[in-house]
């Protein structure tokens, strides 16, 4: 039965089993500090498996973004068109972020979360300093691109890749062989993504078992109002706001989009990292939704860096919650400040670890709320971060589809085919298209033996 089940089905089963096992471990008391289960199972076996899985995804992020974006720029072929796609993508990301936090503030105010509550906590939050917005923009151009790649500075990597792509376009025909080689490398990296995806059910199971075993659900009950409004705002933004925008701007089927995004969002939920999910998101929008790589290779990593709809919703909900809890009246000016700060912070804190809480501390400081209030929600933030990441990557994919459709850079036959890209691409053999590409590269007999080996599978 397990062998005949599709990858998405396996991941869903693994996710459910991981949550159940984790809760059993938590509520049975087996995960007590210093116990055998806590030391060797939860923080031993499951921690190692989960860490290996996340690291395997992160391992591919930088090479995939770099090579794919270079190929994408070369595929666009027109520098002016690249500027138009970039401007359109940035505008939509900023608008959706503003809509996200507006939704959160609206729902938080409507339900009056935090009013009359008394919550004690021992959690202490120490706000880290976020880089000034001026520094973020000045650091987009890396002084050392190798260092930027080593540190995973996504904005710097995007700039460097685009500069290489534009330079290749300016060289013209003499660079044709280089472009073919880069495209072949890109295909190889995507095959690596597929290999890692086949191991996903085991990684997802380990990650969720560990998370639920450590966190449980006790804290959620004490913060039920905050959690309910935050989850409701996340669901409303993705399933209503984003889907309405998708339908109105592209006319594409919402049901098809949601069905094909399910796998990506499970990955995002289990890893809590938009960057770690980039390889899966990029593969899904190109292979399963038909978006041209020339668009997706720019919009997906760009979105993972600056598009933080889920994080913006957390900020809006947390701001209302803490303001009501401490009896602080924000007023219209305060709400507008929160919206503006969140949109700017989504750019200004790009690539900073713990970005959500850093952004929240910036917002609190701006509107005069006590920073220590963040300590009240730290306990449930880990679980909610998983949901926020799923919304973030969903927004990235939706905007990518919208931009690609508006630019005519999308194969609608692939998008409308429910089975497109669903079959595992790596089966030990090489398809006809890939064979023709390899023949074009190796036709002169150089590396002929290597080609024969690849062809034999």
C-alpha cells in the first residue's frame, strides 16, 4: 500500500502520524527532561533525521537560485522585459503584504483579543537589532559574491545572478555554449531536488514528531483567542484574499492551484523555512503549473526573501493582542504605522535569522508597546511559525503564477493538467528530450563515454 501511494499522500500520512506520535510522547510524560526518550529519541534520532532533511534542502538553495536565475534571465532575452517583471513582482508582493496585515488588524480588533486577560509568563524576549533599511539596500550589491553565497544572502545572490545573466545576453551568440551548459546544470540540480523529495515523508515525520513532543498543545489553550484569530487570519488571507486576487488577475482555476500547492505547503509547514522550501516551490511552479523558468527563477527566491504575508499577519495580530492586554489605545495613526512598518520591515529584515520576532520588536518599538510583551507569545510561536511559512510560500507561488500569466510566460496546458509533473521525474532513465539535449552538448565525441553511461541509466 505504501509503495503504491503517491508522494503527496505519503507526506500527508507522515505528517499526521508525526503529530499523533509527538502528542502521545508529550502527554504521556515520556519526554521529561533527562529521560531516555528525550535524550535519545526526541532530541536524538528524530532531531538528527529532521536536521539532515532540512540541511539537504538548504544545500540546494544557493546553487539552484544562482543557476536557475542566470538561465531565467537568458531565457527572457530582453533586459527591459526583466525590469518590467521585477517591478510588477515587487509591487504585488508589497500590496499583498499590506492586505495581510490589514486583515490581521481588522480581525484582531473585531474580536477584541487580549482584553481582560491575565497571563503570566517566564519567557523573556531580547530584541535583536535589525539592520537599517539603508544598509539593506547598499548590501544588495555584494562586495564578495562567494561570501554572499556562503552566508545565504539571497538579495545579493539574486543581484549577482542577474548581473551574470545580463552580461551573457550582451555577449550574445559566442555565449551560446555557456548557456546550454548552465541549462544542463540546472536540470541536474532539479533532479537532485526530486531525489531529496522522495525522502520527504521520513523527514516530515521526524520534524513533526519532535516539534509536537516538545511543545504539545497546553500553551495554545491559554492563548486560545490569540491563536484562533491568527490562524483565522492566515487562512482567510491565503484561501480568500490571495485566491480572489489570483482569479481576478489571471482567470486560472483556484482548485487546480490549491491541489498542486498542497505538497509545497506541507514541506513549508514541516521545515518552517521559506528558503529551505525554494527548491520544492520552484519545481512545482515550473513542472506542475507550467510557469516559464525565466519568470519563476526570479519571483520565487525574491518572494522567499521579501514576501512575508504570514509574518505580517502575525505582527498585526500580536500588536492588537498585546495592546489590548496592556490597555494601550493605538488609534488610526497607530494602525497605519503598524501597516507601514510591517511592509518596510519585510524588506529591511530580509535574510535575518528569527526575522518574524525581530520585525515584531521593531513594530512594537514604533507604536510604544512594551517589547517584553513578545515573551507572552513565544511559547506558541514555534507552532504558528509553521503555518506562517506555509502561507508565505503559497503567496510566492500565487504571485509567480499571476506575473507569468500576465507576461504570457506560462503553459496553460500544463497548469490545467492535474497530473502534470506529479510523477517522480527521477526513475533511473533519461527521457527523449533530455537525450536530445545531451546529444547537442556531447555531439562532437568529447566525453562520449560519459554520455553513453548516462544514457544507459
